[in-house]
């Protein structure tokens, strides 16, 4: 029973999230292997394949990082079976190298690299447009207009990749992956269980001598693909228009453009071309569209990827069509109904039909009335206690006077240690950067350095920089915040959990063993909720020169409470004894558990939110020890 | 008649705004309608501000909602209702839970100012044709504290703005969840509906 039925019968209509629709498309396309590393907005693609993979003979895995996932998928494709590797947009940076080389080799089975770009940066640190990566690596791109299109296109991407003998990119965005729609399920192509590796070192070994030959073959292959995209259904001149104005729309903006046409009452006056393969573009179709319109607006999100190609095609074809794009459509953020309506109106020299002044005034007034509500660490989260302990040690050792401890951090739930009142994150560049950044600091500044990195991120890309710190004699302290899951993206397992993606038992690799093997000078393991133990271990680490590692371990409180409630266990909650509370507000101003509240001058705990971690009962959080277990 | 209804659900991570949006969308599909939803996921879930947009059509449409164009705002929490009310049309309807959840990141001064829920509710009443206020938290806690989202959906249905029958919605709950959970949510839905119908 579920709201969505990804494993439903062909013809059935069900509500599917864009990412579920993509997964279903792959299943319908005879997928054999799906590999990924969790990351918003891509996670649900592999989550879905894991949930139903057994039924369709699909092997799934959470790989340790995107590069490894790519390599797993590539070997499947080389063995003649179909595979997909999905990741958030920035993950493509990590997976870049194998795809650069694999593109030269070409593929046997269909293989799709899903790049879930985060336009709007809902949960990423860049808005990078990976279509440029695909262009550079010669990967044809499929870019769907919405969840329904994504469902059809995912299957087609596998088919075309195999037909063309070339790996392809499926570029989706947060808007598509996290939109749900009514989807009609299609028939499923069965996959073979075993592939066959046909030995051919001149192709599968990318020595320069082979690569030089393969690069020429690649260019020829892409020319042929360029011809083929002229006739695939995802590229289409939808409306001819009256020859004056035309719009070329790519990706998620297509349906928004159509809505805008309706709102502006443009009827069939305006031409419209839909682009589903922004690389290679259907050149002839584009030139035909340009030739039949005086002025053309390119509507696409983020970078002018299609726009610059179209301009170049106009030049090649000696076409005098006026081509506009980023003059009217924003470079940053999503191009939603408002942006497209405004851009299109400017382009047409019309007044926009909808006035946004009222909404803007309301928003201005609302902002003055309400505070932001950023995501925060959950009540009972062990990360909060660990960050609080770092702050306690900083104060206790009098380090604040010396410029304070420098606290590089990393990517995961614990990046939220950035928020007030903890304010315990000083830098964050990318996955695994905390340890490398710390090494860099240790050679050039005098401050003590305590960095934080999560368990999953440690396995993803924390091990080489730890080795580097040891090898290059850095003086740093590394706190591995181990909540035994990849929490932010929805509790995916990793090598330190002892379970595979599908829940099978496997070896559990302990972070402390890895740290010792890397040569760390001291390695301590403390429970994240043991505030006194944490302070002691951190004090020792900071006072020891060389590389000290403290593993702060506590299962993610959300998962832990869920499991304990299921097992019939009671969660012992904590409440403020009002007799003892002096209203000093230190608990709110230094620790900041979201379950604490102050209403009508009374500080208490919202018991609906309390997860019973007991950290507040420690004298370091409340000098009065006013937090008491509820009977 | 053409169906084109835009609903915005706004709340705090953990209240179930996104899940409520899916159940609403699934119920619309049962009535033969087309839907597009967009819900915040990933980083937003950790106690942050969360919204879910549910657009229901008889033909096709998009999941993107421009400010000033939604028909109904379902505010699971008053601060979040104020945050997302810009999406509502002038003649749109607000249904809002009066139970306040203060962000843990606010400072001492803001804490005192924000405790005045009345200011937030007045703001909504001033700007929109109709604002229905009630304590959904109190009703939910009598059933199960996790049912606030469905109590609020009951209230949303009572406005008559949602083009789905209450029977279809209840059936969707039965089809989507285990019997015990479905019945609990149906009770929450009915309580919310009864509390607000005629308001």
C-alpha cells in the first residue's frame, strides 16, 4: 500500500514523483544496474530502484562516491547490459573523470548519467549547469520538460544510448525530480541477468595510442548522432506562428512558456520550438525555425547553453534573425511562471497580463513580521552536542582570546552547525573538504583547528585528505560525526553501517580502524550524547600535536527513536522544573534545542518535539540543572 | 467547467506538509483529474520552513505557481502561513492553524515579539478575503500529534475550494495507509472538516 505505485501494471495511472517516474522509465527500458551516491535532488531515483529492483532483476548499490558509482555503471554497459548512474549536479564533478574517458570508448549497452542539477540551489552549494560538462565530454543530453516527459525520456535515453553506442546524460532539475504528476505506466522490457565482457584492450584501455584513434571515431559518431536528433520526437516545432516572433524552449521551461502564451492570449501568433536534446541540437530544425521568424527568444534556465549554440547556427546559416535570451530570462535561479511571463512580455513589447505588485508588497510586509526558519539540527541530534562540546572546549581552554578555534566543516546534516546559536562551522567548500582545508590552515595560521565531517562523507572523500594530513605533518583535530547513516538525504546506508542498499548484511567498516590505518596520532571514540566524555576527548585532542581523530558516535535520533518506538520502548522526555529555572536563557542562547521554547516568559520543553536525548540535563547546558526527566 | 485549482500547503519540517500534498494529489487523480505538485525535500526537512504546492487541472498544467495566483493557502503554522501567503490571490482563502512554533534560531528580542500570534493572524485577515483560524494542534493531539496535516486538510476541504469529494479523499487514505493509520487520519480529517465548515 502506498500513495505511489512504481511497480504497477502497464496502463495503470498513478501519482509519481519526478524521480520515481525517471526510475520507472529506466525499469521500462530494461535496466540491469543502478548505482548512485545519495544527494538531493537525485536520491529518490535509486531509492525507488532499490525498493522494486528485486522484482525486475535490477542490481542496485549505494556506491561510496559518484566516481565509483560511475565506474560500476560503465562496466555493466561494457558487458552489454543497461545501466544508470544518478547523482546531484555537483556529484558530476566527482564522476567526471571516468565519463571523460568512457565517452571516447563508446558503449555496448545503454548507459545514462543522470545529472540532477539544483536550479534554485534548494540544497546545493552551486547552480552549475552540467550541460557544459556533457558538451565537453561529448555526451548527448536528454532534458525533459516535466515528470511525464521524464518518464518517457528516461526509457528513450537508454534506447538511444545503446543504438548510438554512446553514453548519454539525462539532465533533470530539482523542479522536475521533486514534482509529482499523474503518470500512466508503460510496458516493461526484461533485462538479461548476465552480460558478456568481450575483451578488446585497444578499446577498453585508454592508452594515448588508443585514445588518439578513439577521439577521431568519437567525433564521427557525434556527427551521426547530430543527424539523428533531427527526427527524434523530443525535438519539435510545435507552432509555426505568424513569422514575427518565435520562442525556442528547452527543459522545464517548456510548459511554463505554454502557460504564459495562454495568459498573454497569444494564440497561434507566436512560433514555438521545443528542444529535448540541447546537445547535439537538431541544427537543421533550428535553422528552419530561425529562417521563418524575425525575432526569436531562447527560454532556458541558468546558463545560455542553447542560446549560444543557436546564435552560432544563425551565423553559420547566414541568418539575420534577431536572437535574444538572457537579456530577458534570468541567469540565476529558476525561471518560473513569473520570470517567463515578464521576459516574454519584454521580448514582445507587451504589458504583462499579471501584476505582481500586490504580492510583492505583501511579501515585503511579511518579511518584516516573521523571522527566517532555516533547517536546524533535530531535537536530540548528537551533532548538536558535539558542536556544543567544541564550543565549550574553546571557552574552557581560553582559546577565544587567541582568535578562537578554526572550525572547517563538510557537507551533511551537520553543516547546520552553522546556524545560531551553535555558529560552529567556519568553512565548507565541497564533499570531504573539511580535512584538506584543515591541513591547509595548519601550515599557515596559529589557531587551533577542529574540523567536523560526517560518517558518509568520510567514506565518500575524507580518507585521502586524512592520509594527506598525516603524511604532510599537519596539526589538526578531526571530529567524525558518526550517526551511522546518510541522514540528510533519507537514511541511506554506507560502509560503516553493516548493511547494503537492499538491506543485506555486509562487513561493517569502523571509522576508528580506518583512522588508525591512516596513521592518525590519537584516535578516540565517544558517544555523541556523552557531553562530559566529548569535552574530555576534545581537550586531549586539542592539546596533542599531530593528527587527532575523535569519532563522536550516536545513531541518528530520527531513526533511533523510530526503531525504539517500534520495539515498544518508551522515550523518556525532559521538562523544565520551573522552581529551578532562573530564566537565564543560556539553554536557548548556547545550546538551542528546537524543542526548547519560551512563551509568556516561561521557558519549557515542547514535549511533542523532545526526543529524550538527556543532553539538557547536563550542567553545561543548564547551570541550574533544571531539566528533569518527566515521570 | 474547466478545473484549475492551486493549493499551497506551508508548515514546519516534520508537520507533514509534503505528504499531505501527495495524498491530496492522489485523491484528485482518483477523480480523473490531472495534477502537478512540488514539495520541498532534502535539506528543508530538518525543522525548516516547508511548502508543498498542489495544482489540480482537468487538462495539463505545471507545478510552478506564481505569486498572487493560488486559490487556497493551508497554513500548518502561523509564521509559515504568513511566509507563503504571497502566493495567494486577493480573493483566495486562508486556512490556518493558530498553534505557533518558534524557530530555535531566533534571538531574545524576536522571541518576545513573535509570541504575539495575533499580529500574524491580523496580517492574513487584512490581506485576504477570508481567513479561517483554529487550533488544529489541539484537535490533532486528541487523536495523534502527527495528524495535524490531515486535520488541516479537513479544514481545507470545508471551504469547498478543492475539486475532490470528501469520500474520494477518505478512500485515498484507506488505499494508501494501513487500516489503523487510515482510520486515525479519517477521524482527523472529519474533525478538521466539522470544526471549520460554515466558518
